[in-house]
């Protein structure tokens, strides 16, 4: 009987008695797997409690609670819960049914695979460069053997060529978390392997963006701090010999009103990998540094913003601090060395289009390729290049996944990775990454009192809380089951149910109820999508990529954002005709249309702007706004001083509605109730992953 199956996103192995989901192995007791086998044998059918008890515990008297605990263990491994019941359905006081689709995983190894493995083993068993002198008595046979070897060589070459053709479309490998490399109560992230793979630098945070640099011995996990003062650190890079570090840092994030000042710091280590000294490189400047790497022991490269606002690749001499621009085509996002004197550079071209350039160390373009993004990636997600020299593979990190870039500009998933990972670093066969996200949740509050009620709390990230337009329902987006999904509750007192079933990790930017209350419209991986209350997903085909969805409007319209010539454009789209009407171009944090068709938006400096009849104004230039929603005849706004205000098109003064908790911002408002969101510091660790086929 087959022992391996696929249920939802989980691989079930009855021989190993494991459930493997999102890279995490859930080892199960024998009785738990027996319960699953009973349900699987009658997949889709009700299996009574009595039948399960007699089948799994035939000669033992146990309570029904034992069976319930087994079901709970199975649900945890399968990614199910008693509330969602997408895998195992409960029939109260009657029994259970396995309702999820079950796929059989073939356990047999094909003849071609066995032949290939035997051939590879034979090749590995022959010592390299070993001279062979045949015995005279065997010289006659040597000619026959030579002919046979020639034929075998041709056969092996043909097999290898055929293997390479097959592997072009081979399924991605799988990665499993094998260990937690750092463990503390602090937020830890941004790992970087040393060139020898034996040491790791990482950052330990005291706040959302202030950190110190630490060094770890990978073998014994001993850790030592390399910096003492809390700074805003964007990147750390090893020198080629593994004895020095470059740190791209700025003054603390919560410093007074002066601008961030960025500078490189050089850290020297001795042969025992102990800190010896540090020194600043160059001068402190206001242009942000986002990535740094060593070209050689005297020169480093980094990405900084130019005076025109676009990012460029800059070269700096480490002894003199003298800088010069190396590459400035488009808006440079990331770079990686692919050869000692060649670099791959990822650049944004201004219309939601990314181009990959190959340049030499003089900045001269040798080759360029426009990248083609699939539905698994987002142009607007953070994209970072990573080169694996052992496999000569150029990888793109996007939305917590690694994709291999092909020569024709397409991207294929390189490894199936667990969710909630970021900042990958690769050394030989080892992969390390940051695991964990900042916890974020919502709270419901009335305009008439200061009491607030947490909404559907979990350990995950909850966002886009939205009131239904014509009922008490509340919808939101959450990763409480690892990947982002849409959740709906009929009211604040009822536990929410998962509505969407996205088949892979998705990036959601903007989420709204349709004005009719019959479903939702949102942006998912650069595509406009609609979701019905029955869970039916419809992706809308458009000639341009969507960056954000801000608001659902009457007459089946929506307020969206797309990109054109390096600018964001706010527009109205008719969801019936798909006609797009541009309204305004700029850089936005949030946008809303009020009942009088005035356009309100928060710019990148957190200032409130109003566009009325083509005239742009800033009603309160000294107000720092972090939340904005259309309300009554105007807008409700939250500011960074813990207050909720109302402002109509005719008002010249703010009307304070309510006080907020520290760090809160407005999510939605309806009648006399509103929802605000808040971030909490959450532990994150660096994990090591193993890769298997």
C-alpha cells in the first residue's frame, strides 16, 4: 500500500509517521497516523467515533478526548483548525470526515533514475588523473574495451544531455528548517555568511529599526557583539578574506528632527575572529545606503540615492573616502558579483518593469535582459539578487521566496521555502534566513468612549480591517495560517473564517469590500482581483501592473494606483468596462475620495494633501498623518500624536473625534465605531535550512 500522500499543502508519510508542511516537520505518534489512515480510507465520508475507536484502539479502553487530541494534532500538521475545517470536518457527537483532496505520491524510483544514480556513482568511484598501464596479456582485449568505452561514453553523454533537457522544467527543490541559529528575546535578522561559511554576522534589534551587529561561530553557536551603540543598520558585508566587515549605518531612527545621516564603518577582526578596531569610511551624508559589498580590499560598492531621487551604484575608496558613480541606469535595486570582474545589476525602469544588467567593474554594460514576472512574484515587492557560485545560479529573492533567473529573463521558483522567511544568505549548500514578522493586530473602538476591544487576535500579522458597507461583518487580511489569506467574521463577536484559498504566497496591497457588500476587490501580486463571499476568485486582466488599491467606489468603481515614468498615478477604474481615468501623479502613502469627489492623500512625508477642482493644498502642513479614510462628507485621519480627527471639505479646523493608543493608525470607520491597527515588537530568529530534491 502506498505510504505517501499530498493533503492540502502537506506531505503525509505513513512510513516515517510525519506531516511536512511549509518546510516544517510534524512528527506524529503511531495512533495519530492510524486515525488519519482510517479517515483517508473513507475519504470524503463520515467515519463514526465508534468506528475510529474500535479500529485504532481495539483492545484498549480510552476516552473520546483521546480521539479529539489526535484530530487536533492532525489539524495542526495539515494547516487546518476546528474553526476553518478545510481538511477534517467535524460532525458533532457523530464523527469526522477527511474532506480535503488527497493526491498519491509515487514511491517508485524510475529505471532512468536508477541508471542515472548508478552512472554517477561509477563516475565518482574513479580517482581523477590516475594513469593506467595495461598488462601485456590484456592488450588484445584493450582494443575491444576501448571500443566499448567509446560506445559507453557516447551513451553517457546522450544520457547527460537528456538529463539536462529534463531538468530545465524540473520541479523546485524543497527546503526544511533544520535549526534555529540564534535564540533570544530580541528581534534578530539579516544574516550574512562569512566567505568560509564558518561564521555568521547578524543584527540584534532593540526597536523596529535600531540594532547592533553580532558575530556567531556557526559550529558552536558562540556569539559576540561587534558594535555597541544602537544604530540604524541597512547592510553588513564581509571582505573577500573574511577578516573585515563594512557596515552601512545611520543615526538612530528615533533621533530628533534632523535628517538621517548615512556612513560606512569598517570593522577589523583578528585571526581568532575577535574584534580589534573600527573606523569610519568617508563622510556622513543624507543619501540612504541600501546595500554594500567589497570589490577588493581597497574599494567597496554600495547603492545610494542620487540628487535626482533615483538609486545608483556607487564606488568608494576605503582609505580616502573618495566616491564616484559606477552605474546609474534607471533606479538600481540590487546587485551581485557573478564573476570577479562582472556584476549583475537589477534596475527598475519606471513603468513597473525590471531589467537585469551585466556590467564590468568599470560600469560598462555587457548585456541586459528585461525580466518577465509570473503570478508568483510582485514587481513592487522588495527584490534582491543572490549569486550561488557553486551552481552558477543567479537568484532573485522576492516575497519571501527564491527564484532562479533564466537566460531569457524568465523566473522559476528555485526552492519551495517555508513562509515568513526573508533576507536569505547562501554559503555552499547552507542557507540561512530570518524567520518571523512583526506582530500586527487591530482593535475596535467607539467614538463615545476610550474603551477598545482587540479584534480576532492571533500571533500573526492582521491588516486591512474593513467594515462591511451594509452589515455588521468585518473582513481583514491575515497570515495566521502562515500565508496571507482573506478572513471574514459576521460580527466582532464571532470567530472569523478563512474565505480565500490562495495556492501560493501572495502579496496583497489594498483590500476593500465592494460597495454592494457582495464581495471584495484588492490587488494581489500586481494584479487586480475580486473575491466573492463564496470564496470564488476572479483575477482581472489589465495591460498594466497594479501597485495598490485604496478605495471601493459606487457604481462598481475603485480607486487604484499604478506606475508611469517613475511616478505613481492615482486613478479610477471601472470594474465593468475596465476603463482607467487618471486623477493625480505623485508619491503616496494613502489616498481617499470623499463624498464631494475631493481627492485627499498622505504624501511620503506624512503630510495631508487635498486636491479640489485641480487645485492642490496642504490644510495642515505641520500635522504628521498616518491613517486616512473617507467618512461622512469628508475624511477621518489619525496622526502620530495619538488622535483621531474629522475634516470636511468646508472645514478650516480639525475636529477631534477620539484619542488613540501610542503607535496606532486608522484602519476603517463606520457610524460611531472605528478600527485602528498597532504594531508590536515580535521575536524573530535566524534559521538554517537544508535543501532536498
